[in-house]
């Protein structure tokens, strides 16, 4: 069981924010506020597993996460992102939550929808809820936007990704841990045994619970990679449910082996800074390790 945020953790976050503002003076402030948030890093990884069918080898998945539109990340940046993703020619596009910082206050929905609609992937576009997608009475706003642009919203459910030869793997999506109601048994209900499966969870720390089930890979966001990291002190802004696994690749040694990847996301929240935590777009290429 993952613990809710305690008073001590809250005070630590506030102190971290204070130290951040204190440390980001003059040139440091300009870099963290204006430069690093625009320094998109594209990371490429192989997604290996013996249950991945040979016919899926070479299939390309692009994950993007945590745009937080309306806080610091704007539609001009998002348009460039859409073009960059399409130029990568993904077979599958995955969004792992937090589209808008405050959905009920975001005033440019009519401009956002055509951009999301332009994203193209022949094997589908899929997404899950993040905490900000639920926040501010945003749950239905988010769902309506994503479904209207041909994203399939996976809310404690699974879907089979199929090729013409009949081979398949399962994509699983669970609700957000902070403001939603994640239900792994329900999400796994229709997943067949002996097939590769990939879990989408906005909150990375739910990997601890996921490793008690036969889940092979998990992709997450939420953490922003700490958003601000300082030498010695490390990451200063780590939200609940991203304390254990803040960024990058992990192997979870639970009842079942689970590989977790945590994307640093694209936008910012609470403070308009990124420092030593560049925004990230991740490309996964499927490979059978038989």
C-alpha cells in the first residue's frame, strides 16, 4: 500500500520550493524558466519481452506525458510537439496523463482539439487519466476532448492491439492514484494469459502493486523527473505516488518481474521551472527476446 502524503512530506516540498526559488537567481532563473523547459530530449529504448510476438518486432510506440497546457506549456509548443511526433512515424501513440493544468479554466479547447486530431498512428492512440485531468471538475472535459480526437481512454480497462496475422498484445490503463480510483483486477479482467501486456499508470509508484500481478511492462509520467534537481540535494519537487520511482528505467522485483519506465513529461506545474530535468519524449521499439 502506497502512503498518502504526510505533513512532513508536505513541509519538505514547501522547503524544496523555497530553496528552488532562492537558488534560481539571475542567469539560473532565466535558464530554468525559459531555456530548459524548451530543451526537448528524445529518448529511445527497446521494449523487450519473450511474449512479444515476432510479427510485432520493430513496432514503434511514442509516449508523451504531462503537458500541463495553460500553466507554462502553450499551444505553439504543442503544435511543434505534434509535428515532431508525426515525423517519428509511430505505430502507436500513448499519452500518460495531465493534458491541461486546470481543465475547467483552460480557454483554448477549440484550438487544442484540431492539434490532437492531427496525431496519427496506424495501430491507434491511447490515453489514461492523470491527477490534473480529474482536477477542477475536469474528468468529462478530458474524456470528451480525447475521444473526439480518436484517442481511446483506458479507464481501468484493457484493449487488444492486433495485427492482420492475428497476433496481439494487451494494453492496460488504470485510473489516477491521487484523484481517481485505480482498479488493477478490473483492468486485467479481459487480458488473456500468455500474451504480452503493457500497463499505463500515470502514477509510477503503483508499480509496487502492479508487480503482484502478471504485468510485464509499465509506462508512467507524473513525476516531471523531479522538475528541479540541485547538486547534493537532488530532486526538490516530487509529487505523491512518484517518490519511489521518479524517472527512467526500473526493474521491479515483485511476485512477477515488471519493467517500469517513467517519462519526465513536457510541461511544468506549481513552479514554472525545469532544472536538470529536461522535458522528454520517449520512443519504444518492440522486440521479442526469445
